C-alpha cells in the first residue's frame, strides 16, 4: 500500500518547509496555504490529526469536504 513511502515523502516536504522558513522567512498567507495543503495530504493517512490541524488553521468545513490540492 506504500504508506511508508507516502509518510517519508511528507516528512521530506516538511523538512524542506523548515529550511525555507529558516533561510527566507515566510509570508503569512503563503505559509497558511502551504500548511493547509500539507494537512490535506496527511488526511488519508491520519484523518483525526489532520482534521485537528485543519481546524487550527481556521478552516470552517471538514478537511474531508475540501478540494484535493
């Protein structure tokens, strides 16, 4: 099913985000979009955690009703 590969790829994505944030800073709007996208990508693997993250990012509806990135 490739869950390990998917999780490893999302971890690499997260590590790159930290590098970009440390090197270049971030714009709040772009950072919000990036974190929302990451939450959506996590949703099939960890639905409950991604839903919590989605709510903390001030999204109104459920992450599972959002449009796939």
